[in-house]
C-alpha cells in the first residue's frame, strides 16, 4: 500500500492533466484501464455524477484497495472488475469515455487490446490515455539507471512501448479509432520529501531490485551510494523532483 500511495503522490501533477483532458461529464459512462488503486477511477466517478465508471486492473490486491478507498470516500458510482483489457469481455459500445493513466503500455498484443477497447467504446466515444515518451526523455528513468550503472532486465515490462507517435497513430487507426492527437505533458515526478525517503522508495521498485540483485554486494552498496547522491542533487523545497515527458493521446471511436 505504501508504494501505491507514493505512486499517486508521485504523479499528482500528471493526474491533474489527465483529469482535465478526459473531460468526463455528468451522465457519462466511463472505463478506466489499468486503474490500480482507483484514484483516477474515483476522480472520473465524481465528474460523472449521475453516470458511472468501471475500473479494470489485473491486480486483485490493488482492486481490493481501490474498493476500500472508494467506500471510504463515499463514491457510489464506481465499480471494479479484475481483468486484462486485451481480452476482457466488456459490454459492446457501452462507454462514452475510456481513460487510462499509464495503464496501456504493457499489453502482450497491443492491436488486439485496442480493438477490444474500441469495441467497448460507443461510436464517437473518446479514448484519453497518458503514456510515457521515450526513456531518454524521462529523467526519472535515465538518472536512476545511470546511478545504478546497469540496465533493467530484458524480461521486464516496457513502460515506453507507446512512446512513438507515428507508431501509436497507426496502431489506434488499425484498431478502429480516428481523430488521433498527441499533447505533450512535461511535469516533474515526486520521489518524496528528501533523499533518504527517495532512496528507500526507489529501492522498492521492481526494476531497481532486479538491477541490484545482479550485482555483487560491494558493487550494490556503491550503486546505492551513487543513487543517494543523484537523488540528493534533485532535492528541492517541494521534494525530490525529477523531470518527465509524457503524451496524452486522444482519439474517437469510428462509426462501424
């Protein structure tokens, strides 16, 4: 739970940008892909008011947290289902808005996934998703990798798989979307109030654990020292902030 709390805090600036772009209106039926702990789902549900929002994620643990927090916050028009959006049996042509905050980059078959999402979207309905730009444009990825002196394991999921606009445009067009557009988002990610907190957080990341486990003990200690120095160099009065670049990708479901 600590990591998901941090994830929401880390991306608070991004979340505001996505919420504005999604433009969920009263009465809308919305779908949140890769909803995690449900922050973006609850935001959309409040905007939908008399409408409804369905959050979908593959993690039962995160969905349990999302349901608990939704109840605690008194949000009554948000529900959650466990499933992979690539194959999940969504009701056809049912959603006015499909949104996702960094939840669409990890499909095994992206074309099949976006075709399935398109089928769930009503004709003229909107897709609004936030995805990372390329690794080299994201300081949070490059600075940590350089500090550790190694690369993530090849088997890890690629958070930058939807970074290239022409490729994404072709993918979405083939899936049945039109009016595809990209808006750049440049906001800092927040790794905590100070370098010590940031180090403990970053060491908990799966990619960091994998990289440190591949090192001998002395090398791992040196890498953590470099990581601490890197994060300390990014400490500001607002916390440990690293630059990032993302896209908000918007599109509309074409008529059948």
